């Protein structure tokens, strides 16, 4: 097993994210600062994240149909969620022209921890 430290980021005043690479796979550890894992998100990003809470991977079109928000605003929300490592983009094997978006589980010492969106 090859373990390599990749980076450490202070995403907000509440959380410090450390990324390790284990056998070519990035693993993110979120250390809470002040006891709470919080990420500030716009309302549109919170709506998109709540749609993805079930863990299902969805296309951009499915997300636009699931929330009543303009497509441009959804693109911005997805960008903010990716910046905060709350979602992942996956390759769509059924249609390579589309990307799948899925909620990411944050790993802390072998446990998954939900991140609270403000």
C-alpha cells in the first residue's frame, strides 16, 4: 500500500481538508475546527445538494428537472459544490456526452461524516 500526502486546504474558518493518495485514489479527511463541519453555500447549491442527498448519480438535465432553478444558476451551484468537495463528477457510460454528479461522502478516520451546508 502506497500512502502519499497530497495537500491540505483551509476551505473555511470551520474545516481543514487534508487529501492523501492511497494506491492512486484520493482520500479526503475533514478535520473540524471549532467542533463543527460547516460550508457556506448559496441557496441554489443547498437545493442541488439536497436533491443529491440520496446518493444517486444524476445528469445535469435530471438535476434541472428536479429543482426549479435556471440552468445557469445550477451550473454555478455545481461549481460551488465541486469547489467545496461536496460532489463528484463521474463518467457516464450510457452517454459519454453527459457528466454524472453525485454527492461525495467525506471520510474521517474510516467513518463517513455528513457536511452541514449553511
